[in-house]
C-alpha cells in the first residue's frame, strides 16, 4: 500500500508541478475540508527517481512536513491504492529476462527476424539492423511484456482478470495474453483513440471502457474497473518490472541472432 501511495502521489506531483517530496508510507485521516496525508509513525522518506525505484528506493532523513491535497485527489489516491495490485517488487535483471523468455517460448511466441537493407546501410554510412517486431503477435513488441506479466500471475490472481490502460498496442497485447490464458481483460481507452485501434483490442477479446484523454482519467478509471472486477491485476504499459523483463527478451534474441 505504501508503494502504491508513493506511485500515485508521484503522478500528482508531475501533473501539478509540486517540487517537494511526499511520504510514501502514510496514514489517511478523514476530516472535514481537505484530506491530509501525513506520517506520524514512520521515520524514513523515499525518493522516486525512476520508474523502477518505487520497488526499493533509498531511505532519507525524516521530516515533520505535512502536505495537504485536495479532497478529489485524496480520493483518487485511496481508490487506486485499494484497487490496483502493483507489479512484482523487483528490479529486472538478466535472470528475470531469461525467465520471461521461457514464458514466451512456452506459449509459442515466435522470435522475430532481423531485417537488413544495403540501400539503408549506404544512406546511413553504417550497418543498420531492424528487429522486425511488427511480425510479433498483435503486431508489436508489447506482446512480450504483456504475456510475461499475465503468465506470471498465480491462478488465484489470474482468475480475477487483468486491467490495462492503453491507446493501442499495449491494450491489444494484454487482451491477447489474457485470452490465451482464458481470463477476463478490461482495457481503459481514451475516447479520442481511433476506432480501428479500439476494434483491434476488442478483436483480441478486451472489454473496452472509454475515458477522458488524460493520465488522471486513465488511472482513476482503471482503478474503478479493477475494483468492479473484484480486484483484477493492473498491468502498466511500462512502469512494471514484469513488463520490462518481457520487453527485454528482444535483447536476448539479438544476441542469439
């Protein structure tokens, strides 16, 4: 829960331009007026400097500062923390990538070829290699990360289904991976997404829910859908260690090819 609070508050800071740090381990105190998040019981801070740092940032000195957030923002933070289980708490290593490669091989995900062009080599003045991920299932590399994340779920978690937000490739990939495992999938999609992309996600079996074209709307709607599904697993398009490990299998293939 503390990690979830830190993650959502980081999004809030990015959207509002806040420059001060906010405690990730927090206790919510209901009151009248604005909701406040403070830290009376813990003595360390965490700083988020990169997406993976939410899995294990370094502690810093305590402070007594209290930060006030608008009631709507506080509600959003609590909603997301309660409804979105986070990814496996790890930083991807080469071993995680190798495990991801085994999961992909187990479902028959094909390695993609490397394409070359003498004309392009001459135009660029160097040797250029193209990893043909457009030939991967669902038409993009996103299938790798989505499949690894879905296949890593235990049976109990998988039975509740998965939720993603996307305007295209990630949503289609999660939907295809969920369909292959036989579990429900909901994809939250900005209402401005082209109809062809929405149809593609639905073709792979996703239940598509439209939202406003903002990051906040994506996050809140995803949380609501995960809650509606009874605690479905949220699969983030990039801020997820299992997704990153799955995408990293491209590198293993390049070395072998």
